[in-house]
C-alpha cells in the first residue's frame, strides 16, 4: 500500500459522521494514529512502534475475551458497528427499511465501506514496507479453520444493514438479551439463565398463557401485564426466563427490576419507550412490608396513573403471595377510621395485573412424573422403584415436592 493510499484512507476516516463513535474508540484511535504517522513526510518510527505495541496488546486481549481468533481486527470494527447507537442505527431499529431516508442510507453505506476497507488492512504487512522492525501479526496467533463468520461490514447494500438493526437492535440491546437496573442505569447480564420450556416439566397450561400473551405483545396486539404467583419452587421465574429465551430473536428483551428500585420505574420506562425493541420488565419474588409504599408506584404504573404504559413494554411479576403487601393481626393502620379502605388499597395491587396465573405445588403423582421425565432426559440409570423411593426421600429431607426439588434431586444423581 502506497503512502498516497494510506493518506486517502486516513482522510476518509476523518470525514465519518454517522459512525463517529467507532472512530473514537480507543483501540481504533491507535490504528488511525499509525495511519497518520505512516502517511506523514517525517515518520516517527519510535511512536509507530509504541502505538503498534499497544494496538497488538488491545486486539490480543479482545481476541481472548471474546473467543475471536481469526480476522480479529475486522471482528473488532464489525462489533463496534453492530452496537453503535447513531441516528441511522436507532431509526433502523425503530422504523425499519421502509421509512429511512435514502440520503441517510447512502451516507451510512459509504461510511461502512470506508470502515470495511480499514478493517481489512494487514497492519503487520504494510508496516514492514516502511519500518525496519518485524511487526507481529495478531491474525495468526493460533491455527484455525477458515473463518465463516458473517460480518455486517460485508453487507452489499444499506437495506441489509437496516434490516439487521431492525431485527437485532443496536447498542447493548443488540449484544445482550437480559439486563438489570443497577445504580440508576441498565446493565447487561452477560450469562443469562438458558432455561427453555422443554426443561420445565408440567404446568403446560400455565406456560401456554404466558407464551400466548407474549406472542400477542410481539405482534403489536393488546397484551396484558402478568402476575405469576404460587408456591415456591414451582417454576414461576423460570417461566419468564424461558419466554425470553424463546423470543429474544424476535427483538424481545428483559430487564430485571428489584423491589427497592421501583422508585425508578418511570425513569426506566422513559429510557426504553424510545426503542424499537420490546421489553419485559421483570419483577421477581415481589412482596412488600406493611410500612413500604413502593407498591403504590407499581399500582399507578400498571393502571390508574396519568401516564400510560408504552406499547413496547409489559410487566411480568412473580410472587409467593396473591396479596403482595404483608399484613399482620395487630395491624389496625394506626387506628385509622377508614382502615377497611386502606386494607382494600393494599390488597388491590394484584388486581391491576391483566392476567394472574397460579402455580401450585405438585402432588406426589405429578412430582414423580417430573422426576421420571428429568431422569429420562439426563439418562439416569436407576430402576423405577429406586428412583421413586429415593426422590420421595429427597423431598422429605429438603424442600418438599416441587419442580425445583425434582431438579435438585436429578442434579444430585448426575454428580454422583
């Protein structure tokens, strides 16, 4: 590559507007500085060496952390493009190809072509043309078969890029499916529970209600907020996680919100209401002490507040109690005259959910059915009578008969 070509590429990178965040990335900035130094009349060889050393370190760490061992530089640029939140990617996520301005698409495609050219540079090879030191390539650290990864940078036209953002989202929502609200911001969950409905034996009718409601939600039809309540260990939380894993490829995302963060509920909703994706706000193991008032915020959000829940948000909550505000025999609401009205207010939270699903502990017959199903799945080599007697013994020693107990029993057998 001649110095003229290097200078031309460096100038093209300076003119990037839409994907400017990619250019500002620390690792990318080091690579651009190397280009500028190589294109200059008086090259600072020592500075090039220092920058290349830092760049090599950055990309080696990126490769190990992300299990990327071929076309590392291109993978890095491509990932930055996929997650970048800019006017093009955000509008694509929300509106799709039909409404995006052609000029905007053409500009985005031109910039992506520039980034593709940049990503396909073999830094080690062209540095050797100009400098005496032997630059080690990060592309050949280990021997692997031919790379078959699909790169967004390789899309032939802008509409394909728009379609990618529409189907997958951008920013952290394009990288992850599950999140939690933590310290006032949405944080990705890197290793969400992979549970699927085929792992959850029994409760088929209960699961179907959640699946059907989520399907309506994703199709843009009226959908309800759901309360899943009942005995512990019956799979309420796993049901919500399974529906996420079932539909995340259709732009469904989940944000877990703890009880103490309900004061931020309107803030969370304000952030995600602007996105083109669908969100489940997941309130797990919900209950309130009698002196807590956060439940009023949840009630208002579900129904009755001045602000309507946006069309891309539903709330799925789990609880071991049908009435989530605990009451005590001594509770007289500080001798309030209208104590009955106050108690009715406390008991009405569950009524704000459009759908309430009850999960009850299985009887012995249903419990043994779950045990046998899991034993078949994991190929547990025990005769039926032994499996039955040992699983019943296990339940009496532990947490009673429940799907969770059955799974813990099978996990125990698998580890023996």
